[in-house]
C-alpha cells in the first residue's frame, strides 16, 4: 500500500525544489505579480511512503545487479531512473519520448490487470471455505520506503509493487491453510513477478537525442539519427492526437507540422 503522510521527525523526506517543479500534485504557490510585501503561502511539500509486507515485493523495488552467472533484474528504482529521462524528453516536445510514455502506460496497465486477476482468483478461493474466515497475513514489521519521484508513472510503478505485495500475502495465506498447493503458489507468484519485470523493462530502447517535432518536420540529421535507432514514430503520436494519459505538458510551437502530417487546422472564425 502507498501512504501519503505529513512530514515528521521519523525519516520523512520533503521533496526538493527540483522535484517540486516536476512532481504532480506538488505545485509551487505564489506569483511574480503579487503585491510586494503581501503574505503568500509557502511552497507545498509532500512525502509519499511505500509500505511493503513481503520480501518478494521488497525485492521488486531494488531489483538485482547483474553478475557473471545471473542477468540483472530491473526493479522499481531502475525503472524510475530511466523514466526520468523519458519524462524530460516529453516535456521538451520529443515525439519519441511521447511514444515511449504510451508504451510504458500500456505496459503498466497490462501488468496491473494480470496481478489483479491473480489476486481476485486467490481471494475467491479464500472466501469459499465454509466456517473459516481467512484474511491475508500481515507482517509484524512492514518496511516503509520514502519515495521521491518526479513523475506519475514512477508512482504508478510503486502502486504496481504494492499490488504485487497484496498478491504475495494472499497466496502465502492460501498455501498456509491448504487452499492451494506449493507448486500453484510458486507459479502464481512467478507469473506476477514476470509481469512486473516486463513492465519495468518498458523504458528500454529510448535514447534522449534532443530532437523535437520541428526536427521531424524539417527532416534534420538529428531526426534521421533518432529514426535509425528508435524507428518511425506513429503518425498519431507525432501529431499529438495520441499521448499517454499522464504525459507532461509540452510546448506547442507554431510550425509546419500540421501541413507535414496533412492535417487541417481548426478554424477560429465564429
């Protein structure tokens, strides 16, 4: 589960000014045109804490570094780090960054649906037992991790880990009371883990090249290089018709993009 808590003296970490500028729901208050000397509310600060109760879910936060014998596993932290670069590109009108955010949104949705479907199936097994009321087990010492991300999709990744934590608790409870056997429990958790890791790999392949939609219109060398490494941007993404629901605001410069895409601008005449 994810708690939004007020800052306390027990390890709460306030967002830095840089995070405040980019973090959703943490706006900066005040205006340059305000009368001099007028009292203004200070900048808002928030602390978001991820609380996990299982070791399996906790491992999804940090992932695993690669070794000679085992490949690296992307965790929530690595996902958020790569996502930050994509977010910066999307804010700068990079169409490839917008395209990758669409892919990331879809990957998180698919993983969440898979975890939720598994959780529903296990919970149904727990509720059909006559005369026994079984609730998912809870940790006597949950781990609380402060999160300080700069965009909504990193927090959506944290929500996915929290949902997986619920699944682990339900599966281990069902196995403990004999509702499902060990092999089935291992299979359900492995399936959920694969869905999370797949979602966390979704930022891979993006390269921050500094291009904008204007580069696409003009067919610059920088666009050609980006196209060679990342492919052709779908037309609906390039036009701005398709964007991820939580994509950042981006500048909309006047350019020949509409003509390039054979789009007709909306008339402003009454």
